[in-house]
C-alpha cells in the first residue's frame, strides 16, 4: 500500500492502549530489516529520518525508495521527519513526500513554539500530512543530571493543542536521547496528568535504554508513539563486529545490519502491543 500518514493509526493506538514505534534509520539495509519485521508482526510502522539528514543530497532519493518500497507492503508505512528544526525544513520534507513531520520548537519560548507549529499544521493538513510537536524538552542522556526543568507542564498542554491543532504531542517525563548513564527515572504521575487534559496521541522520545516495565507503564499511561534509534544502532554495530571477527565479507556485514534491525524491531512491536494492529480499525 502507498505510504500514509500515521495519524489515524496513532489515534487508534491511543484508544486501544498500545503504541506504534518510530525507528530511526540512516540507510536502506536498516529499512529492509524494519519492514520485514513490520510485515511479520502485521504492525503499522514509522520510518524516521532525523533532521540533520533533510538537507542531504540523498534525502529525496531515499524518500522515493521508501515510497516505492511501501507500495508492496501489507502494513501502513509512514515516512517521518524527526525533530524538524524549522518551518522550512518541514515544508521541504513534505515536498519530498514525507507523510508526517515533527516540528521541535521545544527550546523556543512557548508562544513562538505555538505560532510556528500552527503554521506547519496548516500547511501539512492541506496536503494530508500529520504534525507532531514537542512541549517540554527531551535532552541528551549524556547531558542530563536529574534536571527537571525540561519536563512538560500539564497546564500548558490543553492550550497548546487547542490553538495549534497539532495531531500528536511529544512530551518530557524524564527520558533522554542517547545512552543513559544510569537507570532513567520517569515521572508517571506527570504522564497521568498530561493524559488527563488531552486525548491526542502522546509521544515518547528517548526510549532506548528503558526497562520493559517502564515501556509498559508508559504505553498504559497514554504514549501512543515511541521513538527508538540508539538501541537499533547499537545492535547493528555489535552484529557487524561479530561478523567481522568471523569473516571479512561485505555482504555478510550488510545482512548483519538488516538482521539486527529486524530482530530488535520485532521485539518492540511485541513489547508495545502493536502486533496485528494493521487493519485492526477501531477494534482492539
């Protein structure tokens, strides 16, 4: 089926109590592993391109590849701009055929974040694309030291959602991007308060490194989309190193990347409860 906006699927996930993963990728061997796992799990899937790749010469060709690849898939596939840094970047992604974009205005003043998000939502909805925004700030694990200043304020969520018309909202409850230096501490009471003021899909960034119990509690609390990248990259690196010790063969190294992405993706589809969610409609 053609690539499609993930917004409808995220709404079903929020109502049904499961989550759909976004898997970050850099090249097509990873994509092949993820798609193989998604079809086996019969789960919708989101393929995420990080903001620093959107201006690369290859991004238009990558988007075309994924659009063509998705045509033969039996599950919904979204092509997603992750952490878009500007209105212009988001528009550029949509021009290349991205089905969904995230605008990360989390470091901006609240009013400015809200105004730019509103403009992107207007443009995206005109072409059938979905928009994710971020309120609060999910930082880097290497820089975090228990600072709670970036956590999402529940009192601002209702106004932000109402005035922007955004489709999903990334929130900060204590996660961070990258490799955690210790055990992450998540504020599930804060998640409950945020979930009580909006029914749009909530999004967790910085998922790699959480325990399975933390993931389950987050999904049960309203997280309908969870971003995973670091874990996939680490698994692929480990698989390539192992192959390199066994045989110096380029083809085996490439297959190691695809296999690692397949195995870890399948793990997350099962953990997040999205197995057999493709075509589920509004029924759990």
